């Protein structure tokens, strides 16, 4: 597999405070990468920098060896859900259609090809029957699926999903996992930030462990070692009977992760065998 | 039916009708974004901020609308610039501009001898004083605005609904916001003669808010809002003619009446139906128990 995405010494700061320091990373074409780390580790910041919402203070990002500006829609980003005006009078179809807008496309009417892509994206996430419903009338899980469909409709090189498993119902979690399996077959590269270390270990080829700098990157076996977890989570980690237990604050106050049995009352307990993987 | 046609035997009433229709459409369409982006306070502030421009134009003897237009654009860009710096909160920035511009405007107008009458016209409109050149200027600006709304439709939609997506798609969100401020300012200038500075915010907010209650997509909201704007403007004109009351007030009160009807009886969002459905559900719950 050739390298699709390359980050070289990426540094990002928020008003003078360094949020990410000198992160270097390569992601092969078609890989599925879980980004994990404690709250404030810079997972969302990394995504925002990758789509150009925050400028890089230093370093560079390359896609197939070229800067992202060379591509029409290099990266699609699905943020955590509360960043949108839900009372806005748009239908599900309208929202997904926005994925077809972009550079040089702001005035062109939707072509038959665009409509086909929108229809397929809606189908993929199982929300076709909601196409004419106002976005505000949908459940949280359905809304999340609509935004995933929009990301698909963008036909990007890379899809970034920020905490897609946080605060959603089981059905949506399953839909996201199915989508990931689907995207794997189509060799679409996906980066997912998550608090769920179990999921990161079991469903992803690559794991990136962040805590404002890169702690470790590689296969789950390589990344989830006691020393790496100690470096990332520090005091949030305890070793009991040779097992590493990470007590991680879930999701910045959005309630427990839906559907994970490792999650209790706003905090996640995630177990990993010290020094080796579970799978 | 004579009462419908009678007023328009006069040239000034025909012009008043034309001006009212233009205001009804333009404010109602641009106002959709004012409502959806919660910019009502900004609309009010922009309206008052054009007073100094009007006063200066009056003192210099040039067309009042041109003075208003220049002032409106300057203030729209100015507020947008201050917001971009991020040093103070939005409503604070607007509040400062709002009061300062009103003070400056009244100060300038008070140097004119006949200021009480003129100030009343500027504040509350004098639709019967619309000159042919006013009408042409309003019509031209109005058409330009509708064209801008059409050309920027997708950009404004994306930036208003999901600014994060807008930026990832490469939109210059600050520039688009400034454009929207300028468009709002121009809509206010167009309305100056008909409803006046003090009441124009209502034309920007009330018809779109009514349409919002009754529709579920932005294009439909804009179309219905325009229709409500026109009906209010024309009906207000009749009321003004026959009862001999201020035209701006009449127009705004008609629009408010339509809003209240929609607020109470809208099929999905209306108060009456919602409480009816709620009661029915409750009764069902009680009987099944």
C-alpha cells in the first residue's frame, strides 16, 4: 500500500498555547486509523487542522505527496454533532447535497450524476426514506447518519470522524461500524477519534495514541503497551493483576458511550492486557 | 370595489404601492437570513446607523437614499470588521454602534430648522412622499439584492447552517458574512421611505418568522415570506390611506397580525394544534390505563 497521507512535524497552537506538538504520521491508502488519547489530547485539534479549520503553526500535511490545496475535496470531516443549527429549514436531502458543493461548484445546478451520488450515500446509511424530512425532526442517531452520508457524498480521499460512537444509539453505532467495513472494501481511508480503546484495538488496523504529541502509532499490538498508555493517560491508568485499566473521562460531559459494556456512569473503564493485545 | 381602486387614481399612491411591494419582497427575502442567523438586533442597529448618512445628505442637499446607502454599507463593513477581531462580543459591538449612530444622526438632524417633521419621516416613513427617482433607485437596489441572494444562495445556506462545513469547503466565511451584512443594510435603505428607520427591523423579521412557522425548506420559506411581506405592505397602505395613519406603523401591524395567526394556528409548529395534539395524547394515555 502506498502512503496516502503524510503529516510532517505538524504543530498547532490555540492563542499561544501549543495544542499539538511536532506530530509526524504516515497513513497508507485505504487504512482505517483510530485516534485515541485522553481529553484535551488534541484529537479534535488534529482533525480541525487537517481540514484547514485551524492553521498549522509549523510542519506540513501532504496527500499523495502533494499539499491538500491541489485537490478539490481532499478531506471530509464529520464533527461532533452539536456544531450545527438544527432548527434550520433544510431537509435531509438538502444537507447531503451540500457534500456536492465546493470549489467551482457553487453556482452549478446539481447534475444527474450528483443526484445519483446523493441517493447512493443516503442508501448506504439507511436514511433514504427520511430524505424529505427536516433535519431537526430526526433523532440524534439519524442526524449523525445524515452527516456521514454527506461526508460520503463529498467523495473525499480521507474521511475524518470525530467521536462517531459518542452519545449515539446502538443502531447508529452498528451503522457506523458497517460503514467502516464497507469503506474498507472500497479502500477509502478513514481516521476515527474515539474514547473506546476496546473498539480501537478490535476494529482498526492502525492506532495513533496522542497526548498533545505523538505517543505511539502502529498496529494495536504495538501501541497498547503499558508504557505507552502510562505516557498518554498517566494518573488515569492503574495496573491491576497484570492488567492495564484505563479510567477515561467519557466524551467531555456528553454522557456515557452508547452501547459499550465497558462504560459506566460517565466514565469508561477499558481493559488491555499489559504489554500485549487482546486479539 | 371602488374602495380598492380609488386610492390609486393619484400618482403618488401608485408610487407608494410600487415602493411598498418592493419593500415587502426585498426585506422578506433578505430577512430570512436575519431570522435564521438570529441577527434581528443587528438589523435594528443597522437601521439606526444610517441616520447620520441621511442627515449629512440632507445638509449637503443630495438624495437622502444615497446618503443612507453609503452610511449603511460603511456600518455593515465596520461591524463585520470589529466582529472579526474577536475583541468584544457581538451584541456589545452592535450595541455600541447602534447608540452612537443614533446619537450622531439626531445631533445632525437637530441642526436643521424643520427637524421635527423630517425626523418623523425618516424614523417612521412617509410612503406618500416617494418620488419617481426614489422608486427607480429602490427598484434597482431591490433587483440587485434579489440577484445577490440567488447567486450566493448555496454559500449563504452552507455558512448559515454549518459554518464548519463552509470552511472545509474553502468558503471565506468572514467575507460572506460581510456580504450578508451589506445586503441587510441595502434592504433597510430600500425600506427607508416606506416604513422608516424605527420600524424596518420588523419588516426584516416578522414576515420571515411567520414563513418559518409554515414551511420546512429555505426556498419555500423565502417565497412565502415575500408573499406575506407584499400582502402586509399593500394592506398596510390601504389602512394608512383610509384611516389616515402613519404608513410604516400600519404595514408593521398588519405583518404582526399575520404572524400571530400563524403562531397560533400553524399546522406543525402552531400553539393551538400542539396543545390539541398534546391533550389528545394525554386522553389516550388515560383511557388505555
